[in-house]
C-alpha cells in the first residue's frame, strides 16, 4: 500500500466457507468467515480494495457446479456480509474450465443476481470465462460470444481475464515467448472490449524476471493503459505459501521483487 499498490485478491476455497455437509445454500463456517472478514477488512481499512475470490475453477465438492440456484445463494450469502463496504470487489469464481459455455454464463449471471439481491449494490463484480479465462483465447474459446449478454442492474461489471507469457500460458516457466508477447496476447480481448463497450480487468499477470519478460510485461501494461477499457491489473502472486516460486512478490525478498517491482510494475502505478 505504501508503495502504491491498492488491490489485493483474496483466494479461498468455497468448501472451507460453505462446508459440503450443509452445501451451497447452507450456513457458512463461522470461524472461516470471521477470518475472511478480518483480512478483507484489514485491507479495506487501509484504503485498499479486497477482491473476494472463490478459487474453485467452477467446481464444488469434487464436481462441476451445475446448481445455478445454489451458486447464486452462495454469492448472496457472501455478499450479505459486505454490503456496507464499498471497497470489496466480488469475483464470481476463479477460472472456469472444461465446462459448457451456457453453464458458465448461467453461473456468472446467478452470482451477479445473488450479490445484488443481498444489497451489495455499490461494489464492482468481476465475471470470469471458460478455458481458464485466458485473455489470449477470450475470443477463440467462445467466451466473447457467450458472455457478452451478462447483465448487472447496477451496471458495475468487468470481465476478468488472466494472462501468463510463457509458451503455454500456464505461468510455470520463467521464459517468455518474446519481448512483445504481452501486448500480442491481449490484443484480441482488448479489441473485443472496445467494440462492445465493456470493461476488462486483468486478474492475473505473470512472467519471469528477465529482460525479455520485463519488456513483454511493460508492453502489455502500456497497451492496457492506452486502450481505455482495462480498469486494472494484478500480479500473480504473493503470500508466504509460494516460497521460491519465480513470480512471487511476497515481501521482503521473494524472487520477483528485485526486478519485477521496480522495472515492470512500479512505472504503471
């Protein structure tokens, strides 16, 4: 926060908050909910934004979520805990994948409806797509066509996409495809956002700490700033569990701090 970073994505498992014994429509685990509220309120109390991220890939209790009503209830129950905190942001779910496109649409819409029905009317909602919500495949995967008609009665919606710059876009290699791959992989999604007057949010961005990757990151962020359709970006990732992961910016000395922060990210604050 002191350095200028103001948004933090808080990932959690739905099963820890909504135990399978009581299901998506049941009461939340009081201890886990209290912990989630503590960290979220700590961030927002400092003036930052806290994104609540059910990090479940469209799955719950070992299977694909098909109960859209139950999913909407889960989102409503969660949002009801944060109705008065304007600095909370709701992420419907992390990286839906290998799912029916209509189901992904219906889950996103059910969550939007649930959040607003809870009385959380001022907060931003982030919707995610199928195929791991990749920016580079946003159009080719069918996400662009199938999710364009999502609606929010409060008109405060953004499409969250993720993008890594290694060969397969997984964030598992510190080697980037090229020094220009960042802008190239965002180009089609940016064009879609512009053409349809939508807002985008890059919820995960990652690459290695080397010259080519730093140039690629800067190219991506430059293009995003100039486009006028991207409202923000988050680096993946931080937190003590990441240890020596090459993309970690966990203070004080994780691998990506030495170069990524001062060279690739700080200039865009």
